[in-house]
C-alpha cells in the first residue's frame, strides 16, 4: 500500500456508501455524491432542483439545456436498468458539461456519473447493501467514433450478527477501469453505449465480488487455520503422489 | 463531536491485519494536519492499549515468536519461553531481552496445546499457556499470515480461560482477513466460546470448538450468498436477456415502484 501524503488524499481515496435524499417536487428518492452537491444541498435528477432548498437556485450549477434533456433520458433509461437488475433500490445519473455546452449532434465532449444503491435487511440478524458508482467521460473523436472511459466502484457490505460477540462482517469495495471506442449517431446514442458498458461492467464486478467475498476469504481462512491436521494432510498428499508415481511407472 | 482519541481508537479497531507500519504513517499524516497537541502520544497510547487488551502481537525473540499481551505482561516486561523481554510499541520490536526461568507448572498442558497449534496453524504462530492471577488457566493461540505478493493478510487469535474447579471454558475467537487486489475487502468475524470440559480433555475440546467455528463461517457464508448477495443485484434480468438500450427502452414495463424507489 502506498503511504498517504495528506488527509485530502485519504478522503478522496475512501469510498463511502451513497446517501439518499428526497426530492420534494416529485416525491422520489435520489442519491447524493460530490457531483450533484452545492454546499450542503444536492440536486435532484428528477426535478433538477436542489434539496434542502437553496436561496438562489439559479446561481447553483445545473447542466446546460440540451445536456439536461440528455440527463433526463439517462435517468429514465437507468431507472429501467435498475428495475430489471435490482428489483428495488434507487438509481441516479448526473451529467456535466466540459469546455463547451453539449448539443444534440453528440460531437461535444461531456462527463457524468451513474449511481445505484440497494439495501436489504433480510431479518434481524442479516443485512446487506450494494452501492455502485460509475464515473464516466465521453470524448467524441474524428468521424462518428467516441471514446468512453468509465471508472467503476462497487461497495458491498454483508453482515450477520447474533450479538456483538458472534458476528461476521464482509465489507469493502472493488474498482475497475474500462475504456472503449464505439461509433455514435447522436447524443442519445452515447447514453446507450454507457448503458451497455455499465451493464457489462456490473455483471463482471458482481462475479468478482462473489469470488472475492466468499471464495478468497474462505481460502485465506483455510490458510490461517487448517481443520485437518497439517502433518496428516501432508503425509496423505505424499502417499497419493507415491501412488501416482507407482501407476506412471507401470 | 467525538474526541480525537476516541476517533483514533475506533480507526485502530477497524484497521486491517498486517501493514501496521503504513497504518501508523497514515495516522500521523492525518493528525499532523490537525491542531491536536502531541499526536504521537495519542496514537502510541491508543495502539498500546489495543494491542495489550485486544489485538495481541507476535514478536521475534531469539529466533522464535513470542507473545505481547496483557496475559504475559509481568511488570514492564513480557514473559516468554525461557525469556523476559521489553516491547517497543512504536518500533514493534523486542528490547532488553534477558533469559529467565518461566515455570508455570503447566508444562505438559502447554506441550499438548503447542502440538495442537503447530499441527493446525501452518503460518507464523504462537501458543501460550499460563495461570492467571485468579487461578484460571489461560490458553492463547495467535496466527499470522502475510502474503503481500498475493495481496492479502490474515490474523487468527483465540483466547481461553479454563476454570479447573467448575470445568468452565470461556473464550473468544477472532479472525480478520484483508484482501486488497484492485480494491479492499475485509472479513472480520468473532465468536464467543462457552463450554464445559475437563483438564484432560481441554485441548481436544478447543480443537473441536475451533473446527466448529470454521464450519459455522462456511454455513453463514452460504446463507449470506443465497439470501443477501443474490437479492442485491441479479445476474441477469428475470427474462434472462440483456437490456435493449436506446429508444426502445421505453417499451419496458416497469415494476410497481417505477422511477426512483418511492416508499
């Protein structure tokens, strides 16, 4: 691990579970992060307004007109994705302009973040939560080709607790970066490309998480303490090798 | 707001096994920017208390592992196999090592516990048996596995107190595992032990308790996997096909709680 050089490094390298805020205009919940924050308020993807309400809404950062339309389209699309894969939970997408305001042609660069969250309290003992954060950049190049760059993090917490002295906590996060070039037709088609990329990345990360949380940690536990006597295991292995050698020698 | 020392001690409790040196460096960086008086002292006293009370250390002394814990603390020094030593908590090493007679009158129990520990803990381990000030028999097993090449570290610590007259065996098994390839995953688990046994059966009882503990983790893992993990995010939508992104996405019929999880 690399030592830190400032506490700002630490804060920016720590992935915290996403918080939920209610949009008063639409009555829907949304997710908050640094990208939709202004002071202590967060912009709702459903109404484009900040909550808790701020004095001068117009002064606070909002996407340009066309980008806001694209943001609504992205939120509607990822809401369906959320419903199909998470069967519950909350999704939010935020987009922001880079140097130039986005137009409908799709040829202007922009960036955004896709957030998804689901929590389960299965019973009084077991609890789980999944938070995914996909920060992306869309960089249209020459011709009708664009480069898509996504940094994805999934924070997964699982726990079972009979009481404070009998408990299992499996918690942490995995991160991966993905880059892809693809053709586009207009600005809406960027959302489709980001959508299929996120879908594929989440499926891969889900498999990795399952492997690390349940497979790797189990193997490491076995490395720490063997339920079998080590000497017995060793001599059994030697005996098997002898048998194999014997058979090969025939 | 919580006091700085309370924050520091909760961070220490959550710290992963291994990498103590880099963890301490990080703490100093954070505290260095704060306006706290004498940050070094806060870190070292919190760490010292945590290591004596809860997270016992293995330290090489004369080529073998010795234990640093409240159980073998004798004045300012720690007693080990035929040695007494001081421990420098800031540098994590033994100091002022001297030979000493350490006879607890439990040598045959210590030998059979050592035999059990050595045959089930393949890595860097230490077994410890002694009599406490209240007359109970204390048994401790600590095992460390550092595998930075494969991005993981793990620690096992079990501590038991056995009361010969009542036959009561009480203890606590704790395991922490840290896996950090392209991310950070921690398994932290503990289990309280409360059993009845005899002195003659003590080591066998501990062995079966520790086997059961491991098997119980595997049972709970499958429950967490089946009941929680699988219900957080599906592998594929219920119709088993991927999402049709684009304009036709409007053709999907959303579930009951369309659009953003109304409650």
